[in-house]
C-alpha cells in the first residue's frame, strides 16, 4: 500500500528563518498529496494539497510541490513565525479513500 | 457551517469496559472516516463509511472494534472490553463524497483506559 516518510523532529528555528520539512512517498498510481497541521490543543487542519504531478499547493505562506520524479512533497516556508509552531503531517490518499499519514514533524519557532 | 464534532472530548474508562465514541460529520458530507492517533503508532486509518455502508473496514485492529452509521450522518465507534493499548485519540473526518479527496477532521476523543 501507499506510505509516507517524513523527517523526524523536532525542528527548532528562530523567527523569520526558512523552513523545509521533507516528505517522500511510495504509491501505486497517482495519489493526491496533503500537508495537515495540528496546532497545540487543536485538531488536524488541512494546510495544503496537490492532486497531480508538478502541482504546487500553497496556503498561509507555506508551499509544497508534487514531484513525481523524486516522489517528494516537501513543505517550505520562507519566513516562519512563532504562531507556526505545530506538528505537521504529510499524507497521501490510498486509493481506498483513506489517508496514510507520516509520523509527523514538530516545529518549534523561537522568538 | 459547523465543522465535524465529536463527543465526548475525553473519556476515562477501566480495562474491560465498553465505550462508545460519537462523530457528527459536516452537514451534507456523505463520506466519514475514523482514525486513531497514538504515541506508538502515529495516525492510523480504522474504517470508512460511504453513506451508511462501510466498504473499507480494513483498519479495525481487532473484532472488539466496530462502527456504525445511521441515517447517513452520525457515526458511533464502539470498543468492547477495552484494553490499555486502546488508549489513544480517536479522530473522525468527513468529506463531501467518496470522490472528494479533502477530509475535514474533528477535534478528537481522547480515550484513556486504566
């Protein structure tokens, strides 16, 4: 089945630093790819998604590009804020309508 | 409109007892999913409903777990004879239909089995 591997955290950055969280996937067919975010004490929220190769998902200054040739969907942000501190999950759909998630990466942004 | 709601938000139970967790999806969403988030296993898919039927139960970890959905809306996840390893946050999500890939998650029910 489909699977997702993302970099382990925690990732600790200073405010305004550049962020990259790596995510690679294995899949049959052409899955959709997602980044979900979980802020402290809150539920999972969809951050962005891409449904086909070379698509770029973007939201709140975050971007990720669906790279079929490298089977990757890395999350980037040019300038992080303290309010971005959260756990980020990369996910792919399985073709069975369920999502398969990576293990999550905790981001801590210090002022 | 309102998002996905789940109840209770927290549940503490004794080993061996049965528990019921409830999920109320976004109005009009026909697809409903249950996941489990635990420290050791991360986020795991449990079961998926399209309408009232469950075409995919492949993620249920044992026959102590069951789920139903009535009226194409509210769903209940039941865990019988709870074990300590069932302690986790149980998440519910819904999507417009089975063709729609975006799932919207509820806040979860934190289950603690003593």
